[in-house]
């Protein structure tokens, strides 16, 4: 049994030595190293900024209070030397996602329509207030109701005045004296008699004696007890200040008569509308009391002051009123077609970004490139605004999402300022001399 084990062991040793020799005689395969990857140039960030507050930056990697990593900010490698500070370049996909819309600056006719509420009033230049020229008593009041329409030279009332009677008597005596002395050979006497008649006649005219009464008095020489007062113009009786039998003086207002063939309309406009309107602008007016009718007039006067409470400026409009449809104290809707500006360079009002006293737009400089531009604006009308300086005709401006572009522009501009080398401040000459003196004393 032991002999068999020894033989088996010897055979296994021989077999193992043969296999080892065969394996050792085979050539070993060459081990190939894997290809080395070419490492691209790694851009170094300029600084790091907070993802929640872009205004907070750090020169080294950091985390905010919420544990979020600061975002690295890199320099633009293809920024042109001629680009304005704050210029933004956005890829086409982002531009589409932001909903960026643009409009072209163009020259056009800029006009404005001013709408306001008006109030119909009397034409102050067509109001007549009648007063007697002498004291007396009213005998007959022929027009005794307000609102009545009177015509020119219509008889209004008759008044008894002792002074008027005495003046008529003087006039008759002067006429009789003239008849006696008109054949006198002395020229001074004839001339004196004529002057006396003319003087008495002039006093009667100054007392508002009508021409027909003066004519009758001259030919009939009959003294009239009462004087007739006539209306000097067509109009509406607005007030009556005396009644029959009442004693009146020159201070008494007998009638107030208003000529309503033309009326004034007062309207209030706001301060921003004031630069548009001017005297002579055409005006249209509509009243609830006269539906379907449009009245045409013009702007006659702009008052030189503003109302303290409403901060508005009053304007006066003039309208013809031959049909007497425009009644004083009615309210109306007024439309003023204000002056026009021809060949004004305009852009949509929504394109302007206002920051304090400055106005800015973003001008399209190419595909995805936007440049901030300061402009000077003028009048605005119908969602359009005039540009006085800063833009040229044909330039394209951003009208939507410009606030997103503006925030990115501010960050780019801040980045550019941080990249500028800082210049050490030179000490003032006086301070330098003082420091040198201190060193010498030391």
C-alpha cells in the first residue's frame, strides 16, 4: 500500500514538472498601456457668485447660508473690443424661451387726443347788464320774466325821472331860442344858440333817451314824462333786478341779458397733456341732453395757472350755439385734437427702462447680441414715445423681457469692472511732505 502511494506521488511530480516547463517556454504577451486622454485647457473662473443673490460674490469657492455652492463666473473669450460695457450675448434658444420681442425705431406722425369733462358757461363778452343813468320810478315793466328771449332794440321798461323831464324842457327852450336867433346878423349869437341846442341834445343821449323819442321831441316839442329803455342786443333775460313802482338809482341793475349765440366751455386737462394742446386746436363735444349730436369748436385760451387741489389746468373752448341747444351749466364730453409732431422718431413705450432720471433701451446689435443705450425721450402718445437723442431711424430695440436682459447686463458690467486693474492711489503732496518730516525727526 505504501509502495503504490510512493509511485503515484513520483508520477504526479514528473507530470507537474513537465507542465511547468511547457508553460515557461511560451512567450509572454506584451501589456499595452491605455491611451492617455488629452486634458483640455481648464478655464479659471474670475470669481464666484451666490446663486440666490447675484450681487454677493467671493474670490474663492464658498457656500451660502443654505449650503448651496457659489456659481463660478468666467470671462467671455470672444468679447469684442468695440462692445459697450454691459453688452449681453444670449444664445438663440434662450432668446426664444425668454420671449424676446423687438421693434424698429421709425419716423412717423405723432399726435395726441385729449379727452376731458367740460362745463358749458356764458360767453363773458356777450353778457349785458343794464343800469339806469338817472334816478326815478319804474312805471311799466314790459319784460318781466327771466328766460325770455329778447331782440335788439326791444322795449324793456319805462321809467319816470324828474331829471329827465327837466333836461327835455331845457332842450325845447334851446330849440326855441335857436329859432329866434338863427337870423341874427351877429355870428357869435347864432353860434351860441346852436351850441346850446347841441349841448341839450347830447345830455339827452347820455341819459339813454332813444333816438325815436329824441326825434319826436325835436319835432313835436312835447315833453314825455317817462323814458323807454331798450335792449342793446339779442339775448336771453337771465336776471331782473326791479319791478313796477320801484325806485331805482344808477346802482340798480335792471336786467342781465346774455347772448347765447356763442358759449364758452371750461375743461380741465392734466399736466402731462399740457405740452400737447395749444390755442386754435379743433375740439368736438357731445352732451347727454343732445344725444347723437357732435358740436365742433376750438380751443380759445389756456389759463396761466394750475388748480391747487386737482393739479389740472383749465382751458376755455368756444362753440357756436345758434340753435340754443348748448345751455349753461350742462356737462359735456370734450375731445381736443391736440397738435401734431411730423417726422418724430418713435418707439413703443414699453421698450423704455426708466431708472431714476435716466431712460434706457436695449439695441439689437446682431444675433443674440444686445447693447444698453441711454436715450432722451420726448412726448408720449398712443403707446408710443418720441426719442430726441440716443437712437437712429431703423435701429431695432427690445420691447419685451428687457428687464431680464437688463439684470444680466448689470452683472456683465460689474464683472468687467472687477477685471480692470486697480490703480494705487497716490498720496497727496502735502501728506507726503508731512510723512517725510516725521521720518526725519525719528
